[in-house]
């Protein structure tokens, strides 16, 4: 909720909004009478890039300075963003990390960055992590993770930052695109976004103008995401919102799998367009959109817009 972020948040973090929209002239699209545009959400903020800003800004406003507890895997972009926000805005952060076997090992660079930003890390076993939506399990995790902070004083942000407020924040992305490309009209505005927990797609679709549609490219295997997105939309908007679909063909084996064919595609895209392509999410979405263009899936004249939701990890 860009406009409604409290002055302290926007003043301290100075997001670049609306994010730039760039025409690529990519011939795999232009040769078919299509445009490929890049919505550069990765440029919104150096520490809270892309969907991290859009999802976290309304949640940090709701947290109102309380300690924030959140969840993620050992390489989670979301954990890094929450830790950085805590450092920049001066609130406590606790990261619950999947996998208690990591507890005794040296921190990987991503978790080391979280710790350097002041995040308290708590490693939890995978069974408890999976069951964290069960209120009793969550209460136990919070008791163990929060240490001297009273569990009822913390603000809990779910894994990946996807909740109703996050979807409301991501609806701004759809509205921005509507303002920038709404003139494309009809079925000519097609927006691609990579999906992990689905909050970004849930909000984006809701904010798009009538006639616009969003395609989500899940990076995890499993086919469970559609129901998750419906649940997020029910919580945020009271029911289904906007025109969206999922194309489940481009996960490349699952989360964090980046086979050579994907890497080659991403390296080529970087050469063509001078964009550093984040491999775990953004590369899969760009590959999917390009494959769909080659399959003839878009109507002539369509403004195919790729949301660049993040940057390669440092
Ligand atoms: C770079 C990037 N793109 C896309 C996503 C997917 O977002 P969501 O979990 O809202 O589906 C993530 C995960 O948060 C991400 O880090």
C-alpha cells in the first residue's frame, strides 16, 4: 500500500515508486507482434527489492515497531529483507529457520547477513516447521524462538511474507501497471510473475485493470498453490479477485533447481537486455513467458510484462 505507508517507513527507506517500466524490443516477442516489457520492481529498494517491499511495507506498518518474527529456509530472500528492515527501522527481528540440523554449523552467507543485521536466528526441526500453522505448534515455536521477548508482544509475518496485508500491498503493483499500460486495453495486458507462496500473484491480479490478466509461474513442484492463492485472496479481498492462472510447467525440477538449460537461457537474457537475472524465481518466469510467446499463447499486440521481483543474491 504504497501511498499509505507511514511517513517514517517511506522517509527512512525511500522506495523508488512507481518502479521503472522498460521496453525490451526482444525479437522473440516483436517478431510475433508482441511487446516484452520489464517491470523493474527489483529497483524499488536495495535491501527490500521487488515483492519484498510491496509485501512488507503494509506489515511493518501494522507491526508498529513491535518485534517481528518470521520464517524461512536457509537461503530465504524474505528473511534477509526482514532483517534489513529491522536494522534500517530499528525494530527487533527473529528468524525461524527450517532445519535444526543447521544449528551447529557455520552460517551460510544469507543467514550471516541476517545475523549481521541483528536478526536472532532460531533453527527449528522440519516437522515443527511444516506444522507451524497449527496454533499450538506456532505457540511453542514462538516461545522457543523469542527468548526474552513475550510471545504475545511479537508481530508474526508468515513464511515468504504472504498474508492478506501483503496481497493488499501487491495490488499496488497491478494498479501501477494499469496506469502505465491500461491503454493496451482488452486482453492485451498480460503480466507474468514467479510464485513461491503466491501472495504476490494474489495481490497483483486483484490490482490489474479489467481485461488485464496475470500468469503465475510456480518455482516449486506440487500443484498446491492455486488453493493457497484463493485463501490469500479470500482473506485480503473477501473472495476471488482479478483474472489469473498458473502455468506449472516451468519449475525446472523444483525450488533452487537451476539446470544448465535454465542457466543458459538466463545468461543469454542478461546479454540481450543487460539485466542481472535472479535464477531461482525470475529466470523461470522469463523462460515461461518466452516459451508461451513461442507457442503463440498471446494475442497479437499484447503487452507482455515480466515482473522482475528480485535481484541475484549478493
Ligand atoms: C525474487 C522472488 N520472486 C518471487 C517470489 C515469489 O513471491 P510469492 O512468495 O509472493 O509467490 C519470491 C519469494 O518471495 C522471490 O524472492
